[in-house]
């Protein structure tokens, strides 16, 4: 066997091994962290103080979520106490602690903030107006509350759908209950709260619309 052919045969496994590793120059994704806390707009910047440990951070809206405009609309530059639930990459730059946002779950001026009960066990919360309703989902089941109606606790099935949509279904007394949520900015027309999911609650033939957000259990 000629020397050149023998050398080529020896190199073939090496090339195949390099190909199987799929070497890439892409950097691995940076770890993110989810934080809840108080939010204010100071000189056009998002100043944030976390519920967890009272860390002070500047939020950098690197994803164009519109969080600055939402905070301003809720009075974040006039001394109003806002609550924000965000996820991002923590970094320190020139002695300042910052978080580059990867997701804004919600920002609100009303309701429970750092003192919210059961957030870590919560998978999803949805709510709407006219008529008022709320639906909380945990691993133990779903709890539907409506104005003028007794609370209804039910088991449920969850289905993940294309496009980031999720469907939760249950039945009570032969009546089917369905909750559909989709990743889209949603504003509560009564409180002004901005959430990262739209919600549709179907009770038999009735359709109720609202907003939703993922809780600490769906992290």
C-alpha cells in the first residue's frame, strides 16, 4: 500500500471524530436568575431593589420589553411603589450591579408584591375583569374564583402547544373549564398591571379574557 494512501486512511477516523464533536465557537448560554422586588424610574433608568436580600440593581432592558414605558405609565417616576417580577443575567460593571433582562413577567402598582403568599408553589395565575375572575394553578389543582360565585377547586390536565401556548383543562358537574395562555404582552384595563401572558378562560359557552403570569413553581 502506498504511503500516501495509508496516511489518508489513518486520518479519516480523526476527521470523523472532529465532525462528531460538532465544535462551535458559540459561547454557552449565560445563567439567568429570577427576582421580584420594588421598581422605580430614576433619571430614565430602572432602579430595582430585590425582595430576596434587598439587592440594589439597575435593570437593563436588552430585550426591548418596554419595561421603562410600563413603569412610567404606572407612576414609577412619581414616587409610586411598583412591584416587578423579572429574569435576567446578573453582572457587575464599573462597580455597579446590573441585570440584563431576558424576560419581564409583570409590573404592577396594586396588589401583593414581596409579601405575596404561596408564590413559590404557584405554577400560574390568571385574572380578568367584567365580570371579575381569577384562576390559580398549583401542583395540587386549580382554584377558580368569580364574583358572586363560591370558589371552585378542581384537578386539571396541562398540555403544551406550539408557539409557547399552554392549555389547562378540567371538568366540574359535566361542565368543561379551559384556560388558554399565550406569550404576549397583556395589560389589565382596571389596574394597569402588565403581564407577559394573555389568557382566555372558557366556561362552557362563555369566554372570559384576561392576563396571566407564571409563578415560582414554573421557573
